[in-house]
C-alpha cells in the first residue's frame, strides 16, 4: 500500500510566522468546536484535540490546508500523509477514509477546507489565458502540493474577513479568485482544469461518479456506465482508475460501506439492516468487506465510534 512521507523539516521563517498567526486566530474561532461552518460560503474550519478514529466520508471538490497537526487519508489502496507543509486538492467527489494523527489539547489539530467553484475556475482560466494541458489523460482526483507563502497569505486574509462580516460579500470573491490563481499556477494546477474543462476525460468520469453517488445501492453494468459517460469500455476503465485509484465496482463498494457506517452510527441501524439498505444481499460479505476497510467488525467499530466522537 503506497504511503507518502510527512515532512518534518521546519518551515521557512516567513511561512512559519503566518502559520503561527493562523494557529492563534483559528484556535480562538474554533474554541469548543470540532467543526465551524463560517459565514464565507464553502469555508469550513476543523479542530481536534485528540487523534481521531478512521472516518469515512465523501471528499468533495475542494482545497484543504492543515495549519497544525497531521492527517492520514486513504484513497483506494493509496495512503496520503500530510501536514502544514502541504495543501490538498480534490477535483471530484471521492470516497475516502481519513484520520487525524497529531492532536493534543495544548496543540490541537487545526485545518480548513474551501469548496472549489467550477464557474469561477472556468472564468479564471479564460481571463488568465492559461493554456489547457495537451494531455487529456485523467490524473488522480486527489493530490498534494507544497505550501507557498502567497497561498497561505491569501488564506490568512480570507479568514480575517470573518472579523468583518460586512466585507465578506465584496472582498471574499476577490480573495478566493486569488487563491484559485495561486493553485492554477502551482505544479498541481492541472487539477483545476479537471474540474472545469468539459472536453477532458476527468469531466466525463465525473459524470459517472455523480451517477454512482445517486444510485450506489443499485446493481449496474460497467459498460452501461461507460456509455453514459460517452467513453469506450476500455477507455472508461483506464481513466476511472487513474482518477479515483479504484475500479467502478470498488468505488461503489466504498460508497456503500461509508453509507452503512453512517446509518449504524447516526441512525442506530443494526448491521444486517444497514447492509441490505445500501445494496448488500449477503450480511457475511458485508461484514468481511467492512472489517477489511475499517479494521474491525461492524458492531465493534460502531461501539468504538460511540465512545469517541469521530471527525471529518
């Protein structure tokens, strides 16, 4: 299982100063909260004072930063580790399992996520006259990039708008456009093209992903899904796996297991009922696949989650 390394090198002094300021500010904003949905649409702050249990959710198109602490994210069989040295771009909806690794009451995990606006990205691509990538090959729908001072500075200014809510409608779109530009000119800028460019394979695969999200509890034929996406079967298989690190059936399985876990945890359904509700015909198969993904049987896993509140 591939696993990235977490950088332990100290941050350059200018970056470190901005980071330290953001730690102070976000600590005040999130005091007593694990999640804060701010007045800036799509901007969510996260805080955890202890390492978390593995958490399953759908990562939507967004850019995410860790200001303090570290996190592990599993996409398919890939494991990504990241901290304040990185930003993370997700270009399509992806089922992931995430876990906060470093967090204490004295130095809580602090992170943020900002939804990516497809229309704003498309507008920026036109205005910046950025050349579209020649290769229409779908690249991985989740990637890490090295944090830069201009990008972190832009996020700092965006967060400080929360202190002056009356300025948010005017200034927030300007700063968010700057953030997108900083991402576009980074070495991970092609992920923004994936979100907004209708002519590339990633956009076509995104249609299939949207269908799977809506119909994850139904059986389907992969060749029908390929036709729906406007691709040949061989091209569909190739580009779907390239983008998601999974086959369509593996992707559906993750969606089913994520939803079953949610149903058992939040709606208190028993394992068999949750399994049938998400599309499994065999409770034993459900239990095997659940244990393989989450590391424990459904009943023991849910008991653990009920003892320790999980985070996103």
